[in-house]
C-alpha cells in the first residue's frame, strides 16, 4: 500500500480569507497592530501558539497563548457566520482524492488545525471519509516535528519509504524530512515553489492534475 498524507490549509482547502481575518481580530483584541497578511500567510501550517511566537518573537509566552485562544474564537465565529462558504476546496482536489483512492492510495491528513476544526472542514466538503488517519495539533507538537507523520504511518501500517507528505509550506516538507518521508510541494498555497524545493521537496505540483501525475509517475 501507498500512503499520501496531505496538509489541510493551503493544500486541500483555501482558508486564507478567514485565517487572515481571524488573526487580525485576535491582535486587535489585545490592542496590537494587525500583522501584515503576508506575515500571516508565512506562519500558516504551524500550531497556533508557535505561529504567534513567530509573529511576535519578543512577546511573553502568556500573550502568545492568549492570542492563540482569541484566534480560535474569532475563526469559529467567522465559520458560524459564513457556514464555511469562505473556505472552498482548491480546484480539482475532490477529483484528485477520488482518483488516488481508486488507484490504491491510502489517504491521511496532518495539520496544524484542531480536531474539531479539521472534522468540520472535511465534513462540510464531504471528503472526511476519504482519510484513514487524521493528525492534528491537538495531539502532536507543531510541524516540523515528525510526530504527526509517525502516527499516520503507524495507523496506515505503511513504511516511510511508501509514503509521501504533500503540503504548501516549508514546514510540511521539513516534517517529511524529519520522518524520512518524501515531501511533495504544491504551489497554490502559502509558500513559493522555490522555497519548497529549497527545503527539500522532491517536486512541486502546479495543479491537482500535475500532483496526480507526480504521485502516479
């Protein structure tokens, strides 16, 4: 068997708008200047506290924790208001997942989202049942620590040489390297293709069809 482990935000689902708005809201609640949207995009993929640390490296850890909690509240509010309408699947993703399953791939997710957030997003798009393993920040250290990938490999019963980690950030690629798993980048998310290749990605896909060709090549 072969295992394809996907990142979520920036890889499967385009949640950029809500991420940027929730981050701005959390900073506003603390009387802080909103981070530049590009700075917010750069930390997508990290667990929330680690993302706040990257955005405000000089701040106290207690502030990082408080910002993370406020972000979660704001993000949940935005979702409730919009019924996830602002978080579409990227083009071709649904067909890609169907095709990979037909081709004998096992599928998993490794994400900085919470268990609740991931479940809501996948169920909203009707793709929850595609995945045999769901690994989140609720139960693991932040990327690029390999814990999430180790757990996914164990649950799937697949060796690291038969797995790939697919993501849009250098954190995904670095996690793959830490776990001994080949990293494949996608260029429709939050980090540039040259950054993904520089971090060690074996290849970078420019759309879902290209990703399928890479995986089945």
